C-alpha cells in the first residue's frame, strides 16, 4: 500500500492581538522586531507505505512506515509562540503531527 496525503496552506491568526494596532505587537526575540504572532504554514505532503506477506492461511506479516520521508511542518517564526522553546512546531496548527517517521511491523493472526 502506498498513500499520499496533502495538507494545504494553513494560516494561524492569534486571537489575542489586534492586527490594527502594530504598536502593541510583541517583540520577536529571533528578529528583534515587533511582530504579530500570526503565521502561514506551507502545504505539506506525507507519504505512507506498507507491504504485507501471507505466510500461511491465518498468518500475515506486515512492515511499513507512516511519514516515510520524515516530513515536518514549518517551525515557528516568532519566539513568543514557542513557550520557552518547548513548542518548536505549532501546537495550534497540526498539519501532519510533530513526531516524524513511524516505522512498524505487524503480525496478524486470523483464528476461525
């Protein structure tokens, strides 16, 4: 099985900041500039793959990987969204998770 899932661009708009009052924007420690916490996240495509083999009737072995290419969404661009570095990837916008590739093996018993 081969699967591709694409998430389009996602924009996070921080509800606590009035975009009409840039003088109230927080200072971004990365750039030193006063900036809104809003951020647009680029589209992401994730590929999953697995293969199965029926050893005998009632026993199937499978191996595979989710997020085969170990793709991540964009990192935060504003220091105030990171909560002292704990959230490098957005906790509010989850296009594809933040754990990266997952490799697995399965054994399926069919008892009938």
